[in-house]
């Protein structure tokens, strides 16, 4: 049975790479199909480029980070899961050590406390090396693809030349007349922000290494639309949908989809238990960030804490698997993983959004709207915003952009042929390989 709530929770997760992968796949598919329309060799060249780039885009940085963890971090005997942003606030770091989920982690945190600069430098090196190696691998892939395509085109041109010569011979024997045809630290710990840098490098490399004005123009159109839809327009669409839902329907949909889809939220609103959580958090906010951090550990039943965990703002400690349990899902404990960074502004954001939604809920109930209808409307609006965000990107990247590129090519009879093939043919003529 399909779990609709789980699907929308995943697609609505702002820190997940899955929505980006869906949009990028739509773009890659559309670009590849469009390239096959203008020629088989160009289509094959585009297919290798898009599939190879997407695989590297999704797996490159995580893969090199994993290797760095298993080599450099292991040699330094430092926990690779520790987020160096935790060292920014001395009071909070003391509580991070105090609430460490295991003794091993507590001992490692003590070592990190003594070697703060070394820990920060290793984390910085991890980010730059993993990103740099991914970019270097992409450049290597591009060079290899160019070489492969050139060799393949050369073979095809020789075959075409052979056919032409045979056709000329046959024409002399049996004349036939046929019609003529015609685109640092917060970046280091955010999978999505890692992609900003990688995409910027990919776009730069593609434009700089274009083999012809035709290929440069194609990449410029494709990369511009891709970067806009992945990292700017999608967020603006979500922002528009949230404002529209608030203004027209008096329903806030800013909370994580996983929270709005949970069954406990409606129950907490109906029995009023959400008020106790909001009041508890309001009191601790006045005491400062260190007090808020401690509150997260001491009040696991508070709804703000619960929903921050559900939104992955707070990450729980997972027991590490044995070496032979690589396919087993790690066991999640009831302890917060203090090695992970907790953005307290995001915690406050959960509080503000819950407060707003509860106020709207009370207003709706006072006007005769049922609880069931209110939450059904909230979920519908949230799902609609996710569909609009991803759907618009898929249409623009998978259909509109490739269509514009194909139309541009077909509108100019001198631009229809794959320019790389044209250049190679001229080069082969100069080499005396064909007539």
C-alpha cells in the first residue's frame, strides 16, 4: 500500500536531495530526448554527459566524504560525525559533552575540546578535498566523453563516406532522382548547499570547455534554467504558496510536511496539550540559547522538541552497525546525537509556526469549522505547494527548456547539424581521410 503521507514528507523535506534529483532527472531526460531529435551522435553524446554528470552529482561528494572519514578521520582518531559548528558556543559545547549519548562519544568530545583547531582544520579539509575531487572527476569525465564522441563520429563519417562512394557508383549504373532532405561551513554540512558549489563548477566547466558556439549556447540555456529552478525559483514558489495559504485560507503551511502529515499534531490541537508545550518553550526562550539547548534534552515530550526531531532539526543517536550489517538499518535511540549541529533559530521557527497554526485553528473552530476539515485543508495546501514546486520545475526543465533549444536549432538550417561532427568532418578532410 502506497503511503501518501510519507511520499509528500520526503518531497517536502528541504534538506533532502530527492526533490533535486527528480528535477534534475526531468532535465536530463528532456535534454537527451531533444538532442536525439537533432541527431543520433549528438543524442549519444548528451546521454553520456547527462547520465554521468547526474551520477557524479548525487554520489561524488558523499562518496569522497565517506573515503575521507575512513582514512583521514580514522588516522586522526577523531569522530567524523562531529559538526564543528558545535564549537562556536562554549556554553552549548559544555552541554553537548554533558548530554553525550554514549561514553565513547563523551571521551571523543573531550579529545575534540583539547584539539579544537585541529578538528576544525580537518573538517575544512574534508569539505574542500571532497568537493575538489568531485569537480576534478567531472572534468576528467568530460574530457573522456569528448574523446569518445570524437572517435565515434570519425568512424561514422568514414562509414558515411564509404556509403556515399558506393551510392555514386550505383548512381552511374542506375540513375535515381530522390527529394533532398534537411549551469563555507554551512555549505560543508548541507547536502543541498554542497550541490550549489558543484553545480557552479559543472556549469563553468561546461561553458569553458564547449566545443562550438552551438554547444556553448545550448549549455548556457540549459544550465541557466537548471540553476534557477533548482536553487531559486523552487524556493520562491514554496514561499508564494505559503503566503497564499495564509492570506486566502488563513492556514499556515510553513511547518515541515512530516509534521503536518503526522497524526499527533491534530490530537495535540484538539485536546489543547499543545498549549503547555508552547508555554514551556516561551519561558525557556527568555533564558538564552544555552537554556534552550538544555531544554531539548530535558523535555523530550514537548511538542516543539518532538516536531524538531521529526523535521531533522534535531538528529537522534543511531547505534552503529557491525561491519557485516551494511544493509541493516541502524537502530535509532531515544538520545539526541550531540555531535550533530542544532540550529536554535530553526527550533524557534518551529515554535513560531506552531503558535501561528494553533491560533488559526482556534479561529476556525470558533467559526464552526471542524478539526477534521481544518487539518484536511492544511494537508491539501501543503501537498499542493509541493506538487506545484516540483511539477513546475519538471515541466520547465523536462519540456520547455529542451523544446526552446530544439526550436532554436531547427529555426536555422545552418544550426541543425551537430557542430562537433561538422568540425571533425572538416578536420578529417584536411587530414586527407575523406573527400
